[in-house]
């Protein structure tokens, strides 16, 4: 992704694998990892003070433009997992996040997503002009500031 490469601190969000997320073999079905990435991203942004609901109320959307997942080990029903999420790149128009799914210190999967800021007409928007406070918040996250 073009933009400013960063390696912000990891934000951790704990979850427990639900039965409905597993297949007949008792293993988490692969598509749920993308859902967990979204969950981790939403919680990171909420914790930073910029919940998705507020972004949308201000006419901003952040759709996924790219998704990458690498699977290492399976997750199973009732596992306690940690979704680790961090900001890996941003510019006034785009964002990228990195993810790790961890169980008891073992990496189960890692991945990334890329996003673009859009307005309600699905046109690209510069966040540094449309929402200077949100852009400043992303800069603080990128610089690992409180």
C-alpha cells in the first residue's frame, strides 16, 4: 500500500471460539478469520476513540480493498483466542492493518487488510480534510502515543 508505513503497538482483544464457527471436523472454518480481523479492527478503533458508528454518522466509510490471510495452526471450538491488531500504514486516503490470531502464545494465523476512505457517494475522500480530528487520532495511533 502506498502511504506512510508504520508499526503501531498491538491492540489485543480476547474471544472464545463459538460452536457455530467450526466445521464438521471441529476446526474453525477459514472465513471466520476475516470476521475476526474485522472484530479486532473495530475494537482497536473504538478503543482509540473513533467507533465505526461515529465514522458512518459523519458520512465516512472504510471498505476493505484487499485481504490476506496465512494459516499456521487450526483453532477449535471453545478455544480462548487473542486477536492482535495494529495499524501498519496510513495516508490521508488509505489505511492498512496487520493481524495475528494467537492461542496460548502460539500463532494460528496472520494477515492484513487494506482500506480506502469513501464518502456517502462512494467517492474517495481525504481524511485529513474531511475529519481532521480522526486523521490526528490515526497519527497518534501510528506514533504509539496515548
